[in-house]
C-alpha cells in the first residue's frame, strides 16, 4: 500500500527555499572549494530547507517528487 507524504510543500515553495540559500552558498563557495566538499553549514541549511527530501519515498518521510523539480532548483 503506497503512503502519501504529508505536508508536501508546493514546487514553488521548494524553489523559493533554494533561492534563499544563494547568498550563503556564494559566501561559502571558496570554503567549499578548499574543503572539496559541502561545508557543514551548507549541509545543515539543505536539511533545514528540506531539499534532501525531494526524491525520498513518502514511506520514509520524503516528498517523492520528480527529477524536473531538481533541475528547476539547480
């Protein structure tokens, strides 16, 4: 039986959340390059914005959304 993810944000809301991260991502771009990975702060912000939940199946608490949303966010 398929589960429906509760409280799935609208596509536009997720895109807005990603856009709000742009200034911080720009500020940490050199740090990310130096570390050769995402800074912990960036990882935390992506978790807080729930952007990692886009593909996660609903049965695991994700939004179970499509790849095109990821393209729009990128």
